[in-house]
C-alpha cells in the first residue's frame, strides 16, 4: 500500500535554526503482509515538541535520546487505531500509542511495542493523551511534585517561563492547584499574556520581548520567587534566578532558547547565575519524567480527574494533514503555538 511519510533530509547544524529544507515528504510502499505479533496502524495524531530539535543533531547531547538519521523516517509521540492485527494483545479498532511513532500515515508495529489506550479516560479527546493526560501533563505534574517543593499555605510565588507552551500552560495551573498563592507567566506575545491571565488563572504575565523584564518581574514578585518552572533557559532564566529567594527551587523542564546551540544538556550557566545558585542555596536538578514511570498510572488518573472537573484547562494548537507536520514543528520552535502543538493526521 502507498503511504506518505517524512524523513530527515539534512541536519540544520548544531548552531542553526531548523528550516523546511531539513525535512522531506515522500511517498513510499508499506508491505501489507504482517508477521506474527505485528499490527497495521493508521496514524491519528502526532506530537511535535521542543526536545525534538536535539534529535536533529548527530549528537543529541543526552544519553536517553537517539538522533534521527538522515534519509530515515522521523519519529515522535503518536496515537493511532489498529486496522489489522496478528497480535494476541490487540484487536482491530484498538487505540494505541508510542513515544517513537513514525511520521507517516500508516505504520507496522510489533504489538508489544504499543500501549493500548482507553478513550473513555479523556472523554474521546484522544489528542489529550499526547498532552494534558500524557507525557506533557506528567512532566508538569511530577516536575512540580518532585522538584518544586510546593507547600499549601506557604504563600509561595511561582514563575513559569515558556508559559503559553505545552508544559508551561499546565504547570502554572498545577502550581496553583498544589498551593502556590501567586503565579507569574513569561511568554513571547501580548496575546499570550492576555490568555494566560484571562483563561488560565495566572496572576500576571510578562512579554519577554518587551524591554524591562527584570523590573516588571520584580514588581510582580516583590518578595522574590520561590519556585521557577524553567522551560527556556538563557537570559530569561538568568533574570528569574537573580530574583529567587534563599532555599528556593528550580524545576529544570526544558531549555528551548538553547536548543539551536552546540551546548550540552543542561546548558552551562553564566558565572553570575552560578554564583546566585550557590549563595542562595537554590536547587536546580535536571528533571526527566521517564525516571518516574512508577508514578505514571496514579498521576495519569489525577490529571484525568483535574481535566474532567475543569480544574485543569486544556488548550491545543492543531494542524491537519501529515504534509503539515514539519511546518507545525518549525512554527512551534518559534512560539507559533498556544498550548500543545498537535498534528491531526487523520480523523476517526
């Protein structure tokens, strides 16, 4: 059968922004004969996320990520529906997911490599399994739980960078639900700032592209910052860290401002910021959600209930069609999304 797929055409280079020419959409043949244990799956949704930029380099900078190979199909998180099955674990119509899903319209998997999903957990909103009730939500919730040291009634202030992105939008809300009394978001447009405060419960939102971020942050957080959910790194994080209290905590979720640079992960800090961490005894430990797999089941149920009750609001930026997957990734890397960036490859 004929399928469409994206392969990596070239690498952008460690210190360059990715461009459309790095990706190639092509038509290919997919064998229709399944071996024992295999399933044929139609792709429904694909996830594009900032960390994928690291996979475009020959060296991802992290031992838990394998780089994409030139000429080979690109992979990320995905969801699909089983069309044919020779697996004893899966039947036709089952909804399945994987964190290594090829960017192609149909795929053949080993049934054992897929996780079966229950659509009723998300009231049929299957894309939520890639976002608020998937690894994105788990990253926000478990990151705050394990590294944020949020205490109800302690009058803590949380700052979230990349606050209108997939993790940031959830993290600000979860910080509030866990007990933070003041939540400030940092993002890149006035439209996003308005959405954070009007729809998602942030007390303040600051546009980092406008001058005076340090002074504006100080005005929003006159007593200093207790918890920093860091999605971006770089100069923004230097400013936030300079205003953090003694014995405060950083949740090191992502460093999107550094992903186009040839630096290790987590990227090194400037000397002044390093000094602040030591002088103020600020914890800054890398957070990798995959290290907390034993908590996934309970945390997923918690996220489901928060979404279902309306306490955790979900927003997605959705593009349609496999041919727009690379464009969705490039847009997301420049801040073109609000909430989780999703590609709907085919509807049910």
